[in-house]
């Protein structure tokens, strides 16, 4: 089973993307952890090291998929 991490910052774009992606990803194929970077700021560095440039984004098997555009990680760090 693949492992995924869905990073977001709680903005409306992020919340909508989370709902859509989690609805369509097959939970028997991808185990997804949701990380809200606005409330779990200690994980911002982890997201950066994974290659996340903006949120919402999902990382599956070390590949980053940026979804739409809610906020850059610099914006998240500054808030």
C-alpha cells in the first residue's frame, strides 16, 4: 500500500481539495495522513524537505502533487 501525506493550511481551497481528494483516493491503495500546517507548524520543515512549495499538496511515494493554489509555504510560515 502506498503512503500519502496531504498538507494544507485550512484555507477554503485547501479544505475543498482535501474533501475531493480523500473521496476519490482508494483507501485500499493509498493510506493518507492529513497534516494541517496552520495548526501543526512543527511539520512545515518536513513538508519543505518533501518538496512541497505550496498548499494544498499531496505527497505519495515521495512524489509531490501540488493542487490548485491556496498559499505558498512562505505564507504559511509567516502566519
